[in-house]
C-alpha cells in the first residue's frame, strides 16, 4: 500500500513539474486562500441562515400567540352570548312547549295559536341576543322539528336555512347534538348558499358559524343554537412581527380551508391561498416549514388556536427573511476576488525571486562545461538558491582537488596490488610450516609405537592432537560451515579427555540446514573450553555438553548447554552486561573474543548471550544471520 502511495505521489509530482512554477504557485496561493475562505464562508452563511430562521420563527410564533389571544377574546364574546341563551329558562320552556305541540298528530286552533306565540317569543329572545354584537349576521335555533329564527327588523334582517333537511343531516349539526353543551365553530366562509335572507333571494356570505346544543334538565336536546358571525370580527386584529420584512401574512385556517386573512403587512400584496394549499399547510406536522406559493418560497410557522380547532399560520417571504444572507454572500465574493488578485500578484513576485537566480546558476553551469577554469556562481543571498550556489562553488573547488589527487590514488592502487600479491606468497610459505609439524608429530608417534611395541596412550593422544592441529591450521575462508566447527569440537574433546577425571557426553541436535550455515572460524571451541574450565572444574560425574540450534526465517540461534556448576542469577546478568558494554576482564576472554568477532563480522544486533533453562543448566546462545555455505 505504501509503495502504491509513493508511486502515486511521484506520478503527481512529475505531472506538476510539467507546469511552470508561476502557474503552480498561482494554484497553491489560490487554494491556500480560497479553500479556508470557502469553508469559513460556507459555515458563516449556514450559521447566519439558521440564526435568521430561528429569529424569524420565534418572532412569528410570539406574534401568533398574541394574535391567538385576541382571537380567543373575540370568540369568547360569542361563546358567552350562546351560553346565556343556553341558560335562559324561558327559552327552554318555550322550546319544550313547541316540542310537545309538534308531537301531537292533530293540532287544534289553540295549539296553532300557542305555537305561533311561542315561536315569536323565541324570535324576540334571539333578536335581543343578536343586538348584543354588530358582527352577528344571523342567530337561530334548529331542531329536528322546526327552525326558530330571530325576529326581523330593518336594522337586523333575519335569515333562514335554505335546505333544513340537508343541514340536519350535516356533520356540524349532528356533532353539535352529540357534544352536549360544548360550543364549537365551523368554517362556512366558502358556503354561500346555506343561510338565505328573508328579504329577497340573497344569501349570507363571508361568515363563520358558531354551534351549541341547548338541552333540558334531563339532558335531551331541545335544539342547536346557530350564530353566523361576520369575518369583520377579525378586521381589527393585527399581526405584529419583530422581523424586518416587507411581506408577511397571518392566516386563520380551519376545516381544510382558509377562515380569514389576518393583519397582513400593508405594504405587501394579499396572499391568496387555494383550498389545496390550505389543506397542505394543515397537514404539515413540522413547524417551521418551507412552502412555495405562486412561484415564491415562504417560511410558514403554525400554532393551534386555544379556543377552537383551527390553526394560525404566519407566512413570511423567505427572501426577505434571508436578505442579510445575500449581503454576506456578495461581501464574501468581493473578498475572494480581492484575495485572488493578491495571490496572483504574490505568486508572480515569488516566481521571479526563484526563477531568475536559478537561470543565473544554470548559465554558470554551462560556462563551466565549456571552460572548467571559469569562475563559479556569485550570489550574496542566503536563501535556498544562494545556498545551492555556494554548494556548487564548493563542488568546483573539490573537483579541482580530486583531479590533482587522482594520480596519487592510481599509484597507491598499484602499490596495494603488489602488497596483496606478496601477502599471497607469504600465505603459501606459511602453509609449509604446519605441514612440516604434522610430519614431525607423525615420526614421534611411530617412534613411541616402536619402543612400546603397541599403540600407547601417548601415541593415541598425538594422533588426536595432530587431527586437531590440522583442523585449526587448515587454510580456509574466515567463515566456515557449522559442520566443520562440530568436527573441530569433537577433535578438541578427544585431546582434552586424556587429562580429565570424567567423561564428556557430547550431544548434538542439529538439522541439515543448520549444519550448512556459516559462522566465524573457531566460534564454538572457546565456548566448549570455557565450559570445561569453569562449569566442569572439579567434576567427577558424568558431564553432558549439548549443542543445538533454532532456525528462524533470517537468523540462526546456536545453543551450547552444559549441566555443570550453576551460575548465580546476579553473575549471569553481570556477564551479559559486560558483553553488551564490551568491558574487558581476564576471566571471560574467550566469551568476549567470540562475541566481538561475531559483532564485527555481522553487526551490533548479533553476538552472545548467557541464560539458564528451567533446570538451571547454563546456556550460551550464539545469534548469527542464517547464511548457507556458498551464499556468503
């Protein structure tokens, strides 16, 4: 993965170098300036937009609450009028008498007269209630048998329901009968053909309707009070908003339609909502919400009315709410354009400060290519190009020195070749001396055999010593396979066993792969000798010496273990510390010598380390790199 990243980076760098430095710097300066500005601008705009929305929503919601309080106060007036009619015992008595007469199959003249008088009295009571508020267009009582309208006058003309059967079957009438004495309101703004004036064929329009059932003492419905209220009742109401916008609207919604437009801004055009748009607003569960009306986007905030099932909505033109946002956006664009201009200017100046010194340096290089004695680069500046020029001058000076020294070096090489040949001759000469020594030892062995007429202990010892001497003085490379070191150990033990009071059991656990691994010559012999001197001194029992190896992917760990005297833990730690610090002492010269030779050959991470196994046996661990013979 890292290689892929490096290759991608190199590829990108090569592509960028195909573009001029000035263009690269313009891109970098522009990115450094624009990216933070765009990020800051984006979050600033988002934050300002959210703040504007929150402020507009809070202000609209407060205004709607005040408006709802005014509406509740107006509604309460008509609720009180219907409630007083509900409590009017005379009215209830008259309605009960009319109901009894209606229950008769045949009316007498007296019944008809009584019914007409009662109906007129009911009309007078209703007319008296209607006079209490000028916004009442009509007031009447409807039951399943008849319709009782208010007495008509020039100032207060009465009206009647054009289709009583349809009205009695309507949901508002049935709901009023079932709700006991609780009042409720119905949006009848768009219903222009229900309540017909007694004079002419005109109908009541632009009104809302209040309904309340009137019951007797047993709870039986005597009729439903119907009050038609003009929308002018809301004309005096105003929607106050703290948001500084030129267009906002307050709308009273109910029964899936608009009830009334309340206190719209005088400077704005009256927003007309269709019935479909009104249903959509009433179905909206989230507030505030965003809606599009007549091609413009509005911020809508709604609350439920306290005294009715209707909804109050504040509709603000979103463009006006966010006008500060547009000002901020324009400001950020102007700042960005100014910064871009500055970045181009700075990139041009920086480009000149880099390219001109580089061009002078290139010219100096070309001149030296033609004439090596030409003066170098001259620049007093201490920037990177100036330092590069100084390095170039130093390189020129060193080049001259190297040219003058080249002849001397050639002579030294020739002399070194002669010395190497002489060393090879000396090595050949040295090989003759051990050969003479082998012949001499062999002559002594045969002389002893002749005198004693058999192989004695001395002659056998001379044989083993001769073998050991041959292995030690054999001409070979500085690195030998582990198998050769094992042969050397076996020969060494055969010689030293002549002078020991105990036998040594040499146990070798080595794989074929381990035996072909190379290591410095005479690595194991000093360790075995060290064990004989220190671990097995004074030993009279069976001594065990084990040599084993542990292979890893790249390294080999050779373990030389003995069952001799146990080393104290503190002494073991002290020896390991001395090995690491290379502190010399006369008691551990063999260990130090092997450790240093391994480190000099393979590196500081390799060498010797002493430890103890679980039984307390001392282990010398040799750590070397795994290098098979022939791959040194």
